[in-house]
C-alpha cells in the first residue's frame, strides 16, 4: 500500500492534486449497518481533519495520515 502511495505521488507531482494516504481506524459509520460503538471516532471529526489538511498551503505536503481512536 505504501509503495502505491509513493508511486501515485511521483506520477502526479506536476498535477494540481494532493495524494494522501488516509488510514482511519475505529470510527462509526454505516459500513457496520449503523451500529454505533462507544468510544469510536465520529465521521464528522474525521471529515473536519481531512478538510483542515486539504486547506494547508500548497507549499506543504501531508503524505500519509494514520489516525486511531483513543483507547481509554
């Protein structure tokens, strides 16, 4: 997976696009038939994170994000 990400970044380096590996873990979604699990991340929080990253200046590059729910 990591090599594919790097290859895509190299291939698209001259394009007006950002290639970001986004790997969230432990979030609530409709993928589990709407089952909400206590302590899992909210999809809206993940969307806010991604929107903030996409708003960074074009002189900055975030290449990979691994984010997990906080285990208490």
